[in-house]
C-alpha cells in the first residue's frame, strides 16, 4: 500500500492547517471588535484548525488534540495559539503514522 500524497505536500498541508487560524486572527483588526467577539472568533478559528489537523493526522493526531486542550485548560495559550504550539505534535504523529507505521505494516 503506497500513499499517493508526497511527504512534503502532507507536511505543508499540516502546517497550513495549524498556522492559518493564527494568521487569520492576526490580520483582523481587534480594535474594531469587542473582546467577546474576538474571543469567539479565536475559538471558532482554533476549532477549525484543530479539525483540519485532526483529519489529516487521524487517529494519531489525538496526541496533538489532547495537548492543545491541555494548553488551553491550564491557561498557557489561547485556543488559536495552542493549535500553533502543538503543530509539531500533529505533524510528527501524522507523519510517523502515514509514512512509517502504515507502510511498514502492509509491507510485511
């Protein structure tokens, strides 16, 4: 079984899924919005970023999702920042799963 998606394209898609929510928050003008509206946008964009990264890395990406929620719960990062902080976990877990473990399993 060979995955038809090149490795570097997979990594780029994962990076985009994790970076896009923060980029969208940064290009908005928070001075025009109330703080509750900014918080709602932050949470919504973080949820979309988590969903996209989770789909690309499923099921191994649960490691990144748990770490993301832990960062939010402890108060270390905002929801959008947490997606960016756990991007290496998402990318690493998905890469190992799809390009190391799955091919190794089906090769034997």
